[in-house]
């Protein structure tokens, strides 16, 4: 009778005299007796032979042999490595996400001393642990970047990827509005399988699927950093959206063509002045009720 059958019959208290003698000659007989004695000290449900054997089996198979002597340290090392790899994977795939609320701006310092000025109602996501390998930021909304010199730096949006080495530029992506403006250095914009290079003062703009070319501007940074949103031939609907991003107001329109183009700017510090800056050039009027604003034709 083999060892496992002897142990099962012992657990069943069903050993005959010959089997009892064979059981006592097992090399781990004393360990089995000690475990049996320990188990008796615990209160447990009705004794079930098969279940008890399964409980003891791992211990029975862990006899001290030469194989066990070198296997146990390997198991410990493997466990430590698995834990280490799990922690590494978790920390290296954990992204940092920063979001600004309506009428809020924020300055973010990236791991390489690059900075991001995040406009209202915008989000940036980046991975700090992998930054030395991949300088990449996901953007939804609008942000002005000052990039420290180094390897390629990517700003990823739903409408295209902006790539630079070290420069200053602004990226805006809200809905179907995508605009990139270079203020220093050279900016590469990948959109719909094509790549466009921008020099300082040049912009790349796509609105509702249509690419728009603009002339050079001689400004050092976007005007929104100074508390003013500026537009050049932009559909009114996007101007209204930006106004809602800068003020905690809900804006509706009545009998207005929101695809009508607007050129001008509005302040972030005075709602009435901002509304007048938009409505007067377009011959519109507005009325306020609580946190709601209605734009209509005069």
C-alpha cells in the first residue's frame, strides 16, 4: 500500500495491524502525529476525511528533502519578484490627470521643468514615471506650453499630435475646433496623415473639418494668459462655448445663426463688458436671468 493510501486510512481510523506498522515506519510519521494533535485543539465541523486529507496534503508533500532545500528559496524569490513587478507595473502605468474648472486656470510643472498653463475647463494627462523615456501630454481643452529642451515632446489631442523639441506654443482642442500657434522655436503638427511645420507667429487651425490658413501674428504669448479670449474669423458657437468656459453662465440663442464668423475678443473679468464685446459687432442683444443668458437678434 502506498503512502497516500496509508494516510487516508489513518485519517479514517481504519488501519489494520499490518498497515499500522507500515504507517509508523513512514519518515514523516512524527510530523503527522503532531499535526493531528494540533488539529484536535481546534473546534471544527463534523470530520470529513477527504476534506481533511486535502488540507494536510500540502504539508505532507513538503517533506524536508534536498529538492525542497533549494526549491523553497526559489519560491520566495519568485514571490518577491512577482510583487516587485506588480508594483512597478502599477506605478509606471499610473497617470497624473489635472483638470481645471470653469473660470479657473492652473500652472503645471512637468518633471523636466517644462510648464503648462492650463486654460479654463481643460484637462492634461501625463505619466511622471515614464517621463524620461517619453515626454507626452494628452490634452483636452486649451493650454500654453513652455517646453524645456530635450528629446521629442508630444501633445496628443483627439484631432492631431503636436511635436516639438524645445519651444513655446499654444494648443486648443474643444469639440471640432483645433488650433495650434507657435510662439518660439519650431512646431510640428500631425493631422489626418499630414504634417505641417509652424514657425513663430504661425498658426494651424481646423474648424468643423475645414483647415484655415492665417497670417503671422507678432505676439509673445496667447492673450488668454492676460485674461482675454481672442478670435479671428471663428464661428459664433465656439465663441459662446469659450464664454461659458470663462464665466459660470449658461448661454442660449434665439433666431441666431451660430455659424456666423466673429473676429474680436472678450475679457474674463467683466461679464457685461464681455457680452457687449460679442453682441455689438454682430448686432445682437442679450438678457440675463439668474445664471442664464439669452442672445438674440436686435
